[in-house]
């Protein structure tokens, strides 16, 4: 299975996570990607929430977006969620009334591992509800650091998230060979504590 890590250099949290991933493995530049075995890193000039074009250059595989999370309340958070728009409101990217393909198994494994291993007492580990773009027809998950520039700069949080993602991918591949129960949660609020 191929894994595509997507980030924007304009996004400090995403950039820190991508830089750490590049430090861990010997990536080589191939066309638009940095490649190491079945890991691909794609840098986008625009923020990934507006990257509906991803399905034009990635034909199959799992997309993992490394990103910041913004919150008016500045809640320190480590989040995972599927992008897309339930309504006609699409000011933050994506198509109107279109949800991307979810990856609930990977998201659940990540949230559980992040929660169990969270050593940052001031950071909340949580699912987020679906609320921004892109809207694409490939399995995609946003992994985010919230919620202020101070938090986005933290390399320890970036490294923690990447390490948990990599650990989660091992369990994800095992889980894909088993029968899994999938649930759809409807509601909120934004951080979906009842689903977490």
C-alpha cells in the first residue's frame, strides 16, 4: 500500500511534521514527490484544504495530510478527521455537499495510540468533525496540531504525531486483513468528544 504525506511549507505545523519525516528516512526526489519505499511526500504551494487537485496526481493510495488546526478558543489539540463539506458552505475548500473518502480504521488507531501515549498534559487528543476541504475520492485523513502559532512551532508535538502515525500504519495494515466494524457518528460539537 502506498502512503502519501501531503503538506504546505506555508503551514508551520505541517512543515515541521514533514521535516521530521524526511529526517527519519532516506527520501529521494522523484518528479513531484519525495519517495522512500511506499512513502511519498508531496509539498503543495497552497494549503491542503484547497487541494482538490490531489486526486489528479495521486491515483491510488492513502493520503495523510500534515497540518495545523486553528481555533478561536486556542485549544491545544492533536486531532484527526476526514475532510469535506456536509452543506453548500465551502469557504474553506472542497466541493459543496461532498465528503472525501474516510479512513475510519486508521483514524481510530491513531486517536487511540495518541491518547494512550500522550505525554503532553495540556494537549487534548480528539477526533474532529468533518468541516473543510478538500473533497476527493480517495481515503484521506488530516492530522493536525492546534491551535496557535506557539503550538504549531513545537517540534516535540510534530515528532510525537509523526511517530504515532508511523506506528498506526503498522497496525492499520494488519487491521485491513480482518473484519472491522465501522460506525458513522452524526453530530458534534466541533471536537466530537463523545466519538473520541
